[in-house]
C-alpha cells in the first residue's frame, strides 16, 4: 500500500509545489536588512506554545532569532510583516517516520499576523478541535489550506470575511466537519479553487446556487459531501452560462464503505443536468458513484470540446447516443463502469483516438467486439471490459497495441475459442469466467521475457497439460488457473516463478506429487491446490521454504502420510486446509506455534494484498463455511481457520490448540480423534464455527464452551459424549442436530431431559443425514464484530490501480488510530487525483 501511494503522492507533490505560482501568489524575497516585527514574533511564539512539536520541526522558532528566518515563515521584503505561514506537514508524503508533523491547537494568537496572505496547516492534527473562527479576521488571506487537519464542527460564518481568498481547501477532515449553510461562501468572490470534500453538506439545501455564484471558480471538489436528495433539483439548475470557466468539477461521493450505513442520505436521485453540456471549458467531469440516474445523450456533451477525463462510473446512468454521433471531445480517460451503454458495443468509441484508460465494465453490452476496436493506433494502458456479455473469439486481439505494463480485464463475459497470443507489454491479464478452451500453449510462444505479473485464467474450460515454459514468465506475482480442466503433473519449471505470491491451481485434474521445485517460490503467500488428484505426502519443505505463507489449501486430494511438524513453522499462516485427504497420525502438539492464529489483527487491511508499484492485487479464497462454499475476499485477511476434517487422524486434540485464540473456524470432523474435549476450549473466544463431529470424543462437554460468544455453528454429533449439555444462551439456541449421535448426552436442545425424565426417549439419529449442513442460517458471513461480509459470488482476485483500491480505504480507516486514519484518508484522497495526473 505504501509503495502504491508513495509514488503518486510524490508525483502529486511535484505538481502541487507549482500551485502557488500557478495561482498567482508571489512572495517577496527576504531582505536581510528587514527584520520581523516584534509583535508578530511574539504572536508566533505563542502560537508555537499551543502546538505539540514531536519532531522539533519548529526548533528554529526561538525567541532571539529574526522570525523571518524561521521555518515556514516568509516576510514581506518591504515591511517585514509575516505574509506566509506554511506548515504543511510531510505526513502526506508518507514518509515514515514523519519529520514535520504537529499536534495541539491553532491558537488565536495568529490574529497578531494581520498581514498574512498564505496559511497552510494541512496534514497536521488538531484532533477534534473546532474550526478556528478567528481566522475570519485575517482578511488579507488569499490562500487557506486546512485540509486533513482533523478539525471538526461547522465551518464558521466568519470565513465569509475572507473576501480576498483565491484558494480554499477544507477537505478531508473526514466525517467531522459540516456546513449548515454556504451563505459565507458567496462573499468569497475571488475564489478560483474550492475543495470541501468530505464536509457534510447534507443540510445545505441550495448548494449549487451558492457555488455557482462564484464566478471565478475553476476548480470545485465536493467529493463525499453527503449531498442529499434534497439538493437534486438544484443540481439540475447548474447555471451553465455563469460557470463556463469551470475546468474541474468533481462531485463524486462515497468512495468509502463506511457510509454504507447512510446510503439513502448520499444519493442524488436525479439525472445529470443537460446544461452541463455548456461548460465548454470543462476538462474533467467526475460524478463517480453518485447514484445518478436518467439518460445521458448528445446534448450533455454538446460543448464539452475540452473534456479529457470522463468519470461517470458506478451510477445508474443510461448512455444513449445516435449511431452516427461524433463527440466533440477527444478523451484521455473514460470511466463508464456500470453505466448502461446499450447492448451494442459503443460505436462512438471509434472516434476516440487518444485514450489510455477505458472502463466499460458492467455496462450491459451484449455484442462481439468489433474489429475496428482492436485497430487502435494509439496505445491503451488500461482496458476494463469485465461483466458484460461480450462474446465471440479474440482472434483480432493480436493486432492491438498496448503500452508497457498494460492492464487488461475481460473477465466474466462469454468469450470463447482459444486464447490468442498477445502478451507483449501486458502486465496483468484477466480472462477469468469466460468460455475459453483449449491448451494455453500461447504462454510458450513467447520467447522474450514478458512483463506479465498477473495472469488469471480461472473458471474457463481450458485443458491440456500445464505448459512447461514458466521460465519465460518469471516476473509473475499472481497465477490463477483454477477451475479449468487441466490435467497431468504440475511441471517442475513452475519453480522458476520465484516472484509468485499467489498460486491458484485448484479444481483441475492435476495428478502426481507437489513438485519439490516449488520450494524456490519463497515469496508465496497463497498456495491453492485444492480439489485435484495430487498424491504423495504433504511436502515438509512447505514449512521451511515458504516463510510468508498465509493460505495453504490442499483440500480434497489424495495426500497421505502425517502432518509434517515443519508446518508449525508457518508463523503467518491463517488458513490451513488439508481436509479430505488421507492424512494419518496425530495432530502435533506444535500446532500451537501457528502464531498468526493467536495474534490479534495488527495489519491495516482486512484483505490479503500484494502491492507492486502503483498496483495492488487482492487475493481471494473459496472456503467452506457452515458446510457451504463461499468466496472470501474483502475479509479474507480476517479469516483464521484450521480444517483437518475428513482424514485419518487419531489421538487427542493437543491442548495447545486452545492457544490459537484468534481462530474463527476449527474443523476436525470425520477423523478418528478421541479423548476428552479440553475444558480450555473456552479459550477459543473468537471461534464461530467448531466442528468436532464424527470422531470418538468422550466425557462431558466442558462448561467453558458456553463462553464462546461468537459461536454460531457447533457440531459435536456422532461422538461418545455424555452428561448434560452445558447451558448458555447460544448453546440452547443451536439445532439439536449438533448433539445427535451421542447416546449418553442429555438436556436442551436435545429432546431427552437429564434428571427429571424417567424414560429418556431414544435419540433420533435421523438428523445425521443433514450432518454438517445447516440451512437455516441466512448467511455464511463471519459475524465477528464489525467485520461482516464475505464477497459472495465474486470470483477472482484482481489487480487494480490505486484508483480502485482507494475504494476500500475508509472502510479500513474506521479501525485505525486517528493519525493513521488521517494519513490513509489523505492518501485515498490524493490517490484519486493521481490517476488523473499520471500518464
Ligand atoms: C522585493 O520583492 C519584489 C517582488 O518579489 C522584488 O521585485 C524586489 O526586488 C524585492 N526587493 C528587495 C529589496 O529585495
Ligand atoms: C492543501 O494541502 C494539501 C497537501 O497538504 C494539498 O493536497 C492540497 O492540494 C492543498 N490545497 C490547495 C488548494 O493547494
Ligand atoms: C466577520 O464576520 C462576522 C460574521 O459574518 C461579522 O459579524 C463581522 O463583522 C466580520 N468582521 C469583519 C472584520 O469583517
Ligand atoms: C451529515 O449530517 C447529517 C445531518 O446532520 C447526518 O444525519 C448525517 O449522518 C451526516 N453524514 C455523515 C456521513 O456523517
Ligand atoms: C444564471 O446566470 C444568469 C447570468 O449570470 C443569471 O441572471 C441567472 O439568475 C442565473 N440563474 C440561476 C438559476 O442561477
Ligand atoms: C459507492 O457508494 C456506496 C454508498 O452510496 C458505497 O456503499 C459503495 O461502496 C461505493 N462504491 C465504491 C466502489 O466506492
Ligand atoms: C447553453 O447555452 C446556450 C447559450 O448560452 C443556451 O441558449 C442554451 O440553452 C444552453 N443550454 C443548456 C442545456 O443549458
Ligand atoms: C473467430 O471468429 C470469426 C468470426 O466470428 C471467425 O471467422 C474465425 O474463424 C474465428 N477464429 C477462430 C480461431 O475460431
Ligand atoms: C510496448 O510498449 C513500448 C513502450 O510503450 C512501445 O514502444 C512498443 O511498441 C509496445 N509494443 C507493442 C507490441 O505494443
Ligand atoms: C464461472 O463462470 C461462469 C460464467 O462464465 C459463472 O456463471 C460461474 O458462476 C463462475 N463460477 C465461479 C465459481 O465463479
Ligand atoms: C514450537 O515452539 C516452541 C517454543 O517456541 C519450540 O520450542 C518448538 O521447537 C517449536 N516446535 C516446532 C515443531 O517448531
Ligand atoms: C499456551 O499459552 C500459555 C499462556 O500464554 C503458555 O503458558 C503455554 O506455554 C502455551 N502452550 C503452548 C503449547 O504453546
């Protein structure tokens, strides 16, 4: 994640550093003869006293110095008055540790700096302090930046006094800021740049009218402002003639998941006004994920001759253009995902000759890709067409040209035929969920090393033996060939994928042993070889050579032998599934060494990620949860499970297993395990699913089991347990089937009573048929605390650039400390802009 943001932030930094000049500010050079004004020096010292300066950033601010030489200060070379106070922290550069970062409060002693024209306190943290109203009295201010400062509350009316402001940035103080009205704003008639992203504007009934009174405005960002339905009619009345200067309009909202809870407040329900087509200077139109509805047609674009970037994605917009429509613009960036483009492939794209980014995924297209499409003379870098009903073969694809490190996602369509040869310059290729068939020898046709980093061909009907030419593709990080019909052995040359982190080969017909050469793939995070016919033992080198392993899925193969002790060395393993094999012997005592299962989450992310430059890949896994298979993706990183079911294990459960206190699911069913269920079982305080059925456990069910407050699936059936079922609310609410097949067991929820009942009825073992499957629960989600939601029905990991990964950021933020939150938020905010400036 860091690498991802860093790049962009630095890039952005370069751009922003030119901002002051661009906006026309100029600051006088220092003249050594002019010294600072004593009162202003005192004011600054007082200001400093209210700050917490962890990094001694302001160490130059000492009493006996000329304050014009202090860090962040510039004075007028004529009068000596302080005109600029620039304390933008470096937090947003993502330097760690930060070296310039302040906390504390903004003291009203700043009022002593009456000649200030430039004030930037962005990216420091004045946690929860209200807006400094008094700033409204610094009436010479031309530039004010309070972005990401953690200030809270309502924007004060006094800001209306800042009539000379040219640039105002109050963005990303996340959900703490609001505006009751924008009456103050209309006095800021010189404003050219306004960013109030994340300021809650839901109470402002007429914001478009207010904003449009700012005739000089060229940049407006109101992203994530909770703009509500109430304001929709006003949005319709954007007054195109008064605001024809606007170059940048970003009204996108809801980049975050946190506001899931308030969807209804966050929707424009209306259409995009046609008058927008008169904004003839507009370069960027961003109304991403804003619940806009209605039809977009030619008129919306009639005069947008300068438009370069169009973000209409994630709305319910219908785009309907005449067949012969030739747009007045040449776009660079086209994001139309989930807009309805009509069933035919959009013909107007033929007129666009420059774009590097095209996203028409989930756009309802039911067509073949016309040959002209591939014939672009320019080079694409990003092509997203997933989730349509595109069909036909891709034989024309070979003529397409791509920029180096291009992304292509054609997943979840109906393409068929064989996969053409088009790896030049492509770094991520996702053709999953289609009907491609035949062998994948195209991989071997490539003699020169490719740039391929991610290859997802899962869920097709590809067949044949796996090619043996992986040495050509050695930069691969993600390889997903799951859900196909490949057969034969896993070739030794796969061991040359020394960078591979995610390897999915499950659900094919692979046979033979897991090749020893894979031990060279020491970066592996996921090994998913489930549902094949692999044989041999579980290789002990997995534990010693793959130190980063998080997911090991060997489920449903023909593996035999014992549980290798070396697996206990996997200190990051979170998902260990070797069920449905023929593993014998005992569960080793050292299983308590799987420390990731006892560590509380300290990572920032709830998904399992790989980062590579600006790009991120999110892994997924199919997991058996409550007897059914679910795809886990967003929450995958939170899943900690051990599944050793359906093997031939015997002996007792090692007591140390109860040290794995973060386990969410433990399945040891259908083995020959015996002994008592340890009373320490209550230590598995996070467990939601516990299946010990079909073994030979005896003795009483420990009382402590009723401490397991997240437990919602328990199966102890078909053992030799006895005595009274412990009482505890959720135990009794479980289905009786959880206890069936233990003739000596009594008490609720079983029908037979323990003491009172003189004629205990026979236990009905009929339920065994439904063993392990509970249909009454309405979901398969992990219910632990706030983390809810497996990504159902979503298959396939994906690579996305920041633009996409940003979408998860605020969800994650909720669980972070305020500093980290701020940093992330900032990164998220910037990351979005980055995609516009990059490339
Ligand atoms: C003061 O600044 C102005 C404008 O930046 C510059 O033209 C002038 O030469 C400077 N005067 C001195 C004495 O440095
Ligand atoms: C305010 O500062 C942040 C960086 O700290 C920057 O991203 C933003 O563009 C600045 N706003 C303006 C208007 O320059
Ligand atoms: C600043 O604004 C407030 C409220 O709008 C007003 O009462 C006050 O007179 C203004 N002060 C100056 C100096 O303009
Ligand atoms: C925005 O403010 C409204 C009204 O005060 C409130 O109901 C809503 O929850 C706020 N939205 C967010 C995202 O905090
Ligand atoms: C649109 O702009 C014109 C000219 O500036 C103005 O007369 C008119 O009142 C504006 N309409 C709205 C709805 O703001
Ligand atoms: C779009 O906004 C909704 C809330 O309205 C949010 O739940 C969803 O996650 C957002 N989608 C993306 C991809 O940002
Ligand atoms: C665009 O501007 C022209 C001229 O100012 C005006 O006649 C027309 O009605 C405007 N169109 C829209 C859709 O606002
Ligand atoms: C691809 O489809 C075209 C027309 O749909 C057909 O002419 C061509 O033979 C197909 N190519 C392959 C390799 O199947
Ligand atoms: C690959 O990218 C490079 C640099 O962008 C370009 O020169 C080359 O022509 C591209 N190759 C293809 C086949 O598109
Ligand atoms: C595989 O792809 C088909 C569509 O081609 C889809 O219906 C199916 O759900 C996918 N299977 C999985 C496991 O995602
Ligand atoms: C498990 O951890 C203990 C204590 O750290 C160590 O002594 C033991 O060797 C480990 N066992 C294995 C098999 O790694
Ligand atoms: C389990 O944890 C307890 C307490 O933290 C510790 O004393 C014990 O050695 C651990 N047992 C194993 C087998 O790791």
